[in-house]
C-alpha cells in the first residue's frame, strides 16, 4: 500500500516503496519498510531509509507553479465576481424596465377605463342635466303664476272669511 507522496516521487524518478513517508528539511524518511534499499537492508539504517529530496531549483519551480495557480485562481474568482455583478446589473435593469412597462400599461388601461366610463355615464349625466333644466323651467312658470294670481287668491280668501251668512245647515233638525 503506497501513499500519494511515494507515488508522486516515483513519477519524478525517485525509487521508494515506503508505505508512510515523512518529509523533513532535506531528507525523506520512510518508516516501517522492511525491504532492502540501495544502502542495504532496512535494519542497517535503523529501520529508516533516507532519500535525497529534489534540489532547490526544482523546489523553486514548484513554488513558482503554485504561485501561478494561486494567481490563476484569484483571476478566475475576480472574473466570477465580475460576472455576478454584471448579472445583478442586468437583472436590476430588467426589473426597472419591467416596472416602467407595467406602469405604462396601467396608465393606458386607466385612461381607457376613464374614456369608457365617461361614454357610459355621459348619456346618464346628460339626462340628469336635462331633468334639472326641466325642473328649473317648471319652477319659473309656477313662480310667475303665483305672482300673477296672488292678489286674486288672497282677496277671495279674505272675502270668504269676513263675509258670514248665518244659515241653518240642511242636516239640522228642529225638534218637533
């Protein structure tokens, strides 16, 4: 059972069959391996095998590669953030346009409703004005007749009240 570090070292040309390895500052130490190594049997090195690590220029290229990956990841994150911002701006703009369109539609429908309402109530409104006009005309005629006949009616009432003719009513019976 080989670990991931030993497999990666095999790809770089280093021979290792260590199940568990530990990287120290300049040495790779394998524990628990009982196979023979280039320096002899496992017991000769005290149960430890020592291998050389890659040279410092190889380490520098590895850290440089890591830096490039980190920079690429940072650029990708910036691109994703910018894409999200653009998406949010587009959504906001679309929402504003939709609100404006809805408001325009609402105003148009209100205008149409007012026109239909005026048309429907226009005939009703004109009939009420006609009725009011007729009523005013009748009231002026009545007022004119009142003023014209006032004196005659008043005189007839006063004559009726002041001229008393004593008579016995025809339904009254005299005892006898």
